[in-house]
C-alpha cells in the first residue's frame, strides 16, 4: 500500500474532519499523524496491524468517534481520558486485558464496543458514565458481574460468551437497563437472582447456552413478572 494513498486520505481529512485509514495493513502509525492539525471528529484505524494506540491520539481533542477495531492492541493509553468529546469507542477484536480509569473523563460516551478481547475483570469505570447507552463486552474472559454494576446507565449490556459464574443481584438496580445479554456463559440457575426478574426494568433477558435449561428458567421466582414486561414491549413493537 503506497504512501500516496495514505497521503490522499490525510488531505481529504483536513477538509472533512474524517480520517479513515482502515484495511491498509499498517503496523506503524503514519508520521503525518504527529503533525496533523486538531480537526478530526472521526478516526477510523480499524483492520490494520497496530499493536499500540499511540499517545499522539490525545491531541485530537475534538474526536467524537474512534474505531480501532481489528488490530493487535493490548493496551489503551491513559491519555485517552483527554478525549472528552468522544461519543463512540469501538475496540472490538483486539488484545485488551483492561481499560484505563481515565475513561471516566469521557463523559459523552454513548457506545462502547470491546467485544472479542482478553478482558477478565468487569470494567467498573463504565459505571461512572451517565450518557452511556450501549456497552458490549461480549467474547471476553469476564467471570463475575460485581455489585458496582448498579450505577450503570446503559439500556443494553452485552456479556455474551464470557466465563461468568456470578451476577450481582444489584444489577436489578440499573435505572435504564432493558436488554441484558448473558448467553453462553457458565451460569447455574441459582445465579439468576429473583430481583432481576421481579424488580429490574429488564424486558429482554438472554440466557441461552448456560448451565440450566429453559424449563428451570421458566420456573424461577419472578418469571411471570419478567414475562409481563417482555410481552408489553413486544406489543409496543408490533
């Protein structure tokens, strides 16, 4: 892939505020990024071979959308916290084991997609983000959903295909949570606390592929209350 093509992308980005350098097999960030003016609102560096997210990214303080999916990034630098205008962060299909505490400063984040990484501990930093609507942590190595989750403001939490054995009952206190995806984990039926079914706002609870069958789920205390919410939403949709 020639420098000429990359150069063209940069020239266009100066006018549009959108820099898309995906699918270019890059393993080093173009040097032009170091001297590039602070005009970017969207940066798409997906499907390359980057092993790090460079600290130079901190200079793009107007950034609203960052897509670094499909690389080999193992760590997000603390400096990402200065991107306070960030609304969407997509880092799926990387090698992340954790996320930095500084993300709590990105108070405008609405969507975070970290699917298919190596995260083993639920990142409670996202519980501090009041505008976060979707958090996708599917296909990681998370084993437990901690009590801190009660502060989460999302309407959808995707935890499919982890190694979860414990879900804190406090998840029932999530003020806006409607869709909770827990498919293909290691949950026993006892891990589904009645409070989730009775007291929460969850109307779409996805639990297939765990260590119990649908009959056991249907017999849980609070199942009828959950089904009332589930059915009410379906009626609205149709």
